[in-house]
C-alpha cells in the first residue's frame, strides 16, 4: 500500500596515557569541544512572508506539487521555523517545482545537514546562501556555528573577520561576541591546583611491621602540599589541523621528611586533526623527575590517540603510549625502563547535570636489568559526577593489578611471582557559590589499599583532603 503523508498548516514551532610517579596525576588538557551558539535572529529574506491565520488544513504532501502558491507558503513557514521534519518531506517536491528559489533550497539543505551532524555539507550549503544573498543574518550564524561544531576554528575566525570588515553591519555586536570567544580559544590558558596533605604513611610502609624475625620500615606521617600548575596554547590551522604547546608541573612538598619531596615537569607538543566526529592526536613529550631534591629520571615518550564522537552525549577514545625512563645517576643508568600502555575510555553526558566515564587499560613495563621490575598491568576506572548551580560532586573508583615477571624476596617460595592488587576510591564535593577571585575550594576523601603475595608490600591509607584550584 502506498504511504500517504499528510501536512497540517499553518505550523507552530515546538518550544575533552602516560606513566607518572606513584600517587601523582596530571590534569587533562581541554578537549576541542564546542557548545552550539543560540541562533535566534531572523533573516530579512523570509521575515516578510505572511503567516496564515486561517484554520488548519489537512492535505497530502504530493498535492503541494499542483498548488505552487501553497507549496511556496509551506516551505517559507518551514524555513522560518526551521522545522526539519517538514523540510525533509517537502524539499524534494519544492526542488522539482516550476520556479524554486536556489536560496531557499540551499538554506533548507544546510538546515537538514546541520540537524544530522553533516557539518561539511551544511557549511557548503550555507556558503551558497551567502554568495546568493550577502549579509543574510541567519545563514551567516548557521555557517559560523557549523564551522565551530566541525572544529574548523581557523576558517570560522576568518569568516567572522571577513564579516566584521563589512561597514554598517546590523548584527555586528553578535559577531563581535563570537569573535571574542574565538580569540579566547587562541589565548594562553593557565591552571593552578594546590592540595593540603596530612599523610599518615608517606613511605607506603606495609601494614605488618614484622613477620617472623623480619622487621619492615614503620609508617612516616607528615604534612605538606601537593601542587599542580601549567599552561597551554593552541595554534589552529586550516582544515581542522592544530598544534599545541603544553607544560605541566606536578609534585609534593613535605614539611619534615624532605627526602620524599617529589617533582615532575613535562613539556608536550601535540599535533592533531579534529572534526565533529573524529579527533586524531600525536603527542611527543619530554619530562624530568626530581626526587629527594635531586635529579632522578628523564622521561621521553609519545602518545597517539583517536577520539570518536558517537552522539552529542557520548564519545570514546583509544590511546597508545610508549615511554622511556632513564636514570640520571651513573650507577643506575643501566636500569633504563620502557613502558607501553593501551587504553580505551568512554565518556557520557547523561543530562545537563549528570556525567560519567569508564576506562580500561593494559600496560607493560620492562627493564634492561632487574627482572623483578618488569610487570604487566591491568587497570579499570569508573567515575560519575553531578553538577548544578549550587553544588558539584564526583566519585571515582579504580582497580589495578600488576603481574611481575620475577619472584620477590618476602613471603614467596619457589618460582612464585609477585602479584599486586590496588584499589583506589575518591570522593569530592564543591559549590560554585563558594569561591574567591575564581579560586574554588574542594573537599575530598581518598582511600587506597594495596594487597600483594609479597609480605612487605600490603598497605592501606585514607585521608581527608582540602584543595583549591583556579583556571585562567
């Protein structure tokens, strides 16, 4: 049976992996994501189209082919209201009508393509509209919006500057606001994070101080600061390519036991390509670790990743990292370590308040000398967060297992190989209303437990943390 489509007129419109020293994490670089601008300006080309005040009429879509005036009125209304389902049904009929407007056809195709995330096609169609009718306000804003959603930052900036050079532009103020946003994407970004520490076991001493006639080191307690700061600048290029300069510095300072002070600095120079669906990144980096206030190791590595945006609310990412760790002291230079890590992650924006993420990782560390330093690592993370205008909260759970490639010396017999299992849990809470000069405090709780078949390894510790951070 042939499907019949009915139309009711007039219409109304329904109202962003690499190895680090233990217990140190690094802030992730901002993702190249963009929230769509709100296009609410009317276009002079269509705003004079009269709206019918008659009672709704029910007709077949195919009948519009034989009623050109009614067809023109329907498509004008559909374009005005950006009614995508209706445009999808009647545009093929309108294209084959007697005198179709190329402006309306291009604009309607652009709207349909944009609604289905086909941004290159939308960009092409809105470009046609601008050529046929320069200074068409809604077409210009849809064009810019499509470029930004497709991560074409360089081209969007060029288009905005081109229109800003037009004298007596009626919507100049709106374009200037978009230009300010684009300029902010190119500026240096800085961040600072400080956490106050009250660590009851800074040396990760085992829970059992003595096994048989063997005594292990006792836990050392101390207060201090954990810090993290850095900067980043993105250089956008044509066709969605970009490069960055990024520096990150992280570490811990203790009040009494300075031999446990830890510092790591890293310089990264990513190069990548991005559009709405894909983001490919190649990140070479170099780093230096200073431990006990002395140069300890040099780090060299590269990370390659592919991120895919499945929907507006879900994206996945796969990354591979290869790194080298070289000791600075001459007596340890033969202990150069190499690591390889493969990770897969997914991020959900559940709604305007809830978000969640999950990741899995497999890694390998192999040393040139000591076999007990070699291991294969498996890790899984899950986190969930909530944010509204009054409060924010985040929970994180991680599990990791390391299978070492050689026996260890405590509690193992024969050829038994060491196995470590670690559990981490953290919770944090903050309020956007509690801040000073952009500095927002966060209250947190951390728990860590490490189990092992080697008797000198198992330990656990937990702490209440207070953190302040600022991004500027």
